[in-house]
């Protein structure tokens, strides 16, 4: 690892979406759309990176507390669309619409049956990801990285970006001026200074997947990929696949599109990270009595599916943490830590045909955003 210290370079500036670093964040979809105009630029790493083989601490599991067995609860009103402006680059799985006749895995029924003991939730106020938006006018600071995984710091980070308060302490920052997303895991601090166990950066016009697996999720996905935003709920449309976490993630490596796995479970019905699921396309969602946000989420699950991105203590998808979008979720979701989604019939899920599991080695890969 120490040899990789020579690869570290300054990142492009990151800045929040206001000259005043304490100003409210702009969650406008028109502003988010600016990301798509950033031209792709690639930078090869100066030398082949060393690998990190199955590090027991490398971007680890989202260990959200167990939420018990499946219930029958409902929820409130709301609806929306938004993060498709991120990660729509070549080969991206996030905007891929699943054909009705797409191949289903031969063991789909076994996988889905094993999931029915889990209550389906959306992490909202804990164990999720604050996503801040930045431009060229915001103050910056250097973030020290404390894990010895190939880099020691990320520079020019906005000072009032605060991580999720749970143990994983995720934080993502979208820099509109450079077209980069900065992902942190194990982040600490805020206005008085920020450090993190690990951080990395990836272009917004990429596929949102770190090729060496060294992102802030166990799967190698950017933490900003596949989450539900307030704008999506407001509009009633989510036009991308969702990312989800699950307790029984399979040991032995990921399946595409994931590039890393923190799965440790054995058995024939454990799901490998990278597995893609969808709601049965023949299911009439409007007949289920779902409220607006439930129908919005279920429609995305049916059209685009959901991709397994982390190990956790429960079965959960993710909403953008409201601390990074003050007031934006008001009236769209119930004021709960976890949003109950058990009216969505997860027994009607299908597991799409699984590729073979890949190597579970991970390594840093340079790009124009991380500068490594």
C-alpha cells in the first residue's frame, strides 16, 4: 500500500451550490441536468495499481439494524424523478429498461422465497446517503483519508457537507462545475473539518461503478447511484434502477455490474452483490392500492429493477438523506427514519439471470476526477 502513496494527486475543486457555504442546497432538477453537459475526459493511472485482496475493513457493509419480519404497513403521500442525470455513460446499468421477456434466473423463486422473512423498507434518516450539490463558488477543505488503501487525502471539499450520522457515515458530493461525484465512507466532522476512512471520485458521465471496486459501497457502486430523490418523488417518476441492500449476500465475489462484494453468506439462496431484481412485468401495479410514493417506487422496480449494492441488517432501498436537502421531502414521505414499503409485493420479485461470480480483488484506478 505505501507504494501507492505516490499516485495521490489533488482532486478537481468541489464546491457547494451557493457562495455562502451555509446556504440551503439547490435541489432543482434543471440544475442537476447541467451535469450531463460535462465532456468526458479520461486519465490513465501512471502505473498499475496494487490490489487490496478481501480487506476485512474495505468499504464495508451497511450494518443498518435489523428491522424484523415483513409487515402490512402503509405510508403517506408523495412521488418523484431525478438521479438519471447521473451515471448515464456508456455501459451504465442504471438507465437500462428491462424487456418483459428478459431472462429470469432458474433459481429466482428460491431467492425470492428466502427474502420473504425481511421487511421491505427505505432508509431515509439513518443508514443512507446525504448528497450535496456543488459549483465553482464554494469554500473548500482537505479531507484526510485514514485507511491505508492507496490514497491519503482528497482536496477541495466543501466545508458544510455533513455525513450520515450512522456508523457507515456515507457522504456524496456532486460537483456540477467539473462533472464529478465524490464519495466518502466513514466520514466524520463537518463545518469544523472533515475526515473519512475512505473516499474516491468518479465522473458523472460514467456508469457510476468504480472499476477496481474501491468505492464507498461494498459493491463498487458510487453511493450516489440508484437512490431516491425528493425531485423524483415530487414528479412521480424514477427513471433509473434502484440500489438496495440485503442481509444474505453471497460470499465468493460479485456478479456484474458490481466490481466488489462484502458478502459472507453461504447457501444456495444467498444473493451475490450485483444481482438485479424486478417486479413481475405482468403485475398491475395500479390495482394494488398503493399511495403515490409507493407507486412511484414500484413502477421503477418493475421497469428498471433494483441492483444489490451492499450487505445490511435489513432489506432496504435508499432515499437521499434529508439533511442534504432541507425541506425538500416535506409532504412527500412520512417523517420516519425508515419508510415502510411492505405494501409493495416483494413476493412478486424476479431475479434476472445471474452472471458468474467474479474475482473479489479490489484496487484503486485513476480517473480525471480522483487524479490518481
